[in-house]
C-alpha cells in the first residue's frame, strides 16, 4: 500500500461517506464521484487530510475544467493563508 491515496467522498445525513477504493491519483478518484457535491479526500499514512494546493488544482481542472496554477500557501506579504471548514448539523439527525 502506498503511503498516500485518494478516495471519492460525499456527505449524507451528516455522515462522511465515500468509495472503498484506494485511488492512486486525484483524477481517478474524481471519476468515482457519483453524488452531487462529491469531493476527493487524501489519506496519508492512514490519516485523512485536505488536498494540497497542487492536488486541488488537479481536482478543479478535471471536475470543472478550471485550469489554474496551484496557489502558494503564503501571500506576497508572507501572511499564511488559512482555509476554514465549518460543519453544520441540521435538525435532530442521529450520529453516524
């Protein structure tokens, strides 16, 4: 097993779901997305992680045809760019 692989993921009723494959590339994982709002998640050494900027650029290109260079992690003045993900749970859904 490689130390990094990718899988197609989506949410349903507040649960993270995904394909059971260990895709070797972002592109092959993207082809496995079968639900609206699906995304690709990386697994590195058994731990889920966000896509790197280069991996995100590959995903955007293959999914939406957006060709963009991977953006730098730091802005021109050296300030770190931070992405924030907020999980919202609606109603009284049962836990996964």
